[in-house]
C-alpha cells in the first residue's frame, strides 16, 4: 500500500508514492524523487544501509497486458520491515524540509502513515523463468526472466517454470483462456488468484498433456508475440485482447488449441473463471 500515493478521492488529498520517478547515486549521496512529488530529496548514502533500504523492480498489475509487461516500476522498500521504511522517509524528510514546500511535506508525511509492506520481501530467482498474470478479473499473462531484486505486486499471481519453453507455453494458454471468455461474451469473476491455473488443467491444457511438437510450436508463437505485442496502455484489457487477436501468431495459437481441446472440458474450465452475461472489465 502506498505505491502510487493512493486513489484520489474528493474527500482526500493525494500523497506521495513509494515508486521512484527519478533517482541517482552521487558520490556519498542518494538523490531521489518520490511519485507524485516535484522535488528531489537528498540523503547520505549510508542511510540506505542503516534502514535496510533497497530499490526493487516491481511487476505491477496495471502494467500487464497480454504477452507484455509495459514496464517495471522501481520502488523503495526496506528489508528490515515496514517501520524501518517509515523511519527512513521521516528522517529523509527532516533532512530536506528546509528545501521543500509544505505540500510535499504533507504528502510524504501521509505516505509514512499509509504505506504497508511485507515483513519479508521475496524476490524472484534470476535463474528461473516465470509466468505472471493479473489476479483480478481479466487474467492477462506474460512470461519473463526476472532481473535482480524483482518483486511482484500483491494483485499479480505468478508461477515458476522449469524452463523458457514452459513459461511461454503457459502464458499463451492463460491468454487463450481469457480470450475465450471474452469471445463468448462472458463476465470474468472478480478475484481469480489460482483459478486460471486450475482452469487450464480442467481443460486438459497442461503441458504434460500436450504433444511435444504442439507445445513447442505454441511456445514459439508465444515468444514472437512477447517480442511484438504493443507497448501501449489500454483503457481496459478487453480492448488489449481485441488488439492481440489481430496478430497472426495469436490466431494460430487459438486455431491450434481450438482443434485439440475438448469442448465440454473447456466449458467447465471457463465456468471456473467466469459467469454468464457480460460486464465491463478492466
């Protein structure tokens, strides 16, 4: 909580976010600007070690499109826990309060009150491949190999895969299932979490059940989509899927899976992640 400064409401003022819009290391100083502020803060570099502060690369739910992560957000968190992060922000503000406006002071003070972070920060293994997907409503998915200090937003579900082929395969299957929900005019349930994974197993689309040649071809087509999918922001994920449905590679994936999946099993799988009737989903 506190990544982007909270949701703006009529009754509440915006506050600063933990996401870094700018930062650099200059000699013995750390210079950074928090999201939703217009002034850099400067602190001694040794303060980062003192408070366990690191810069993490965040897989954020709002940046996920089918076959594409638009960008990672860089965020300040503390390996020593929530209170240590709050104290860092308060001390950083104290060191800079003569050089910033009262508005910025209020925004950062509010952030130090509102933010929440886990006691233990789990980073992804840089030697592994992953599939991550939105875990609310439309479960757009993408495959990736993480950089150092990569973490995942609480509104994102992910699985660790044994290799690159497996990761690209499962991202294709998850996007296929989401697309089938949309093309059938169904409504996505609000909270997905592990449901899409259970759905692909119900549909008989586990990679273990797939012919090796077919799974390899799906993986190759998926990889091409990851390389060529639009790097843009959409108003909602239905529009994103309508755009990706125009790509030759995705058409081939849909055609291939449609030809082998059992119709009753697919319907049972879709029942797990959606319901009859349509609804505007993000």
